C-alpha cells in the first residue's frame, strides 16, 4: 500500500467519523425536542387564549387599500381541534355589526391546522437537517431544518430555533408547501414565549407579495398579517363536542 493511498484512506476515515459524530449529536438534539414536545402535549390537554389580529394590504405604489383588525378568543385541543369566537372585527375602519360578525364567524369556521413537524402526530412525515448553532434573543439555539416527505395540505417547510438549554422551540420560520406561483417572498414567523412553565405561541407574522401576470403585470400587492396571543388558560376540560359545527 503506497503512502499516498494510506493518506487518502486516513482522510476518508476521518471524514466519515466526523460525519457520524455530527449525525449522532443531531439525533440526540431531535430526540430531546421530541421528548419536550411529547411532555407538553401530555400535560396540556386544551388551551384558551386571546388573539389580536391585523391585516394590511398595499398596492405597488405604497398605498394602503385594505385593512382588517380583529379580536378573537381561540380554543384548542390536541393538534387537530381549533375554534375561534370573534369578539370584534373592523374592516377598512368600519366596525362590523352583530349580524356581520356572525356571518364572518361562520365563514371562518374550521381554523387552519398546520402540521407542525415536531409533534408526535406528524414528525414521521418530515425529514430534519442540522443547520448549525446561533443566538436568538440572546439565547443559545440549534437551527433545525425540516421539510415534508410528501405533498399534502397543511404541511410546511423551513427551520426552527430550538433552545440548547431545554430543547424547547422558540421560533418557527416556514412556508406552506404547494403555494400558488403568484405568491412571492412568502414567509411566516411564529414566535414562542414562556408562560407558566410552557413555551407557547405569542406572535404570528406573515409577509407576502401577490403578482398576477398575463402579458404584463395586472396586479401586484403587498400583504402583512400579524397576530399576538395572550391570556393563556390551560386544561379547561373543553369537550370534543364544542369543536363540532352546528
């Protein structure tokens, strides 16, 4: 065996051992996140909280063409049950009447159910990747990428910041899969904060552009949505029947 060949073999062994070590460490990171998520899912049977929402739509000249502000109470149970009761909606400066509010309530039945990658119900439908270590809000975090193994409604792709201290998720950044091509620069951030002993969503932020073209641009809009969450109440014994449409 020549010296050159021996050197190549040694380099390959070193590379493979480093790769194996990184994979083993990342597996431990994932298992820690899964354990933390499972513990929270087991301890929080349901939750009630308030949402304050804003929607701002602008044209390509920078003019605001539509605004919506709303207050709602959100009821959740597990990963697949969610319902909202709207307390107030203001569209383009006009406060909706009780009748209009009831109509909007009916139209918004069945809130979006995002299939988050770390939950026990959906984690086997995702692949995960290690994207490094960073600091987020002065906290040491791992950056974990994720993408679905299959196409389907409510799946997402992006990355999450995971606390190195206790394996809790502190932020998701993602886009839904299968977006229409007219949506540009689409990104969602979901921030988490510690309330009582649980890290729960406290801010949703979305920005996107809509560009509809045939031969020339017919419409170009910029949309910003934000919702903050507060006044959490855990384990309220909400019955399953509460989430059924009436």
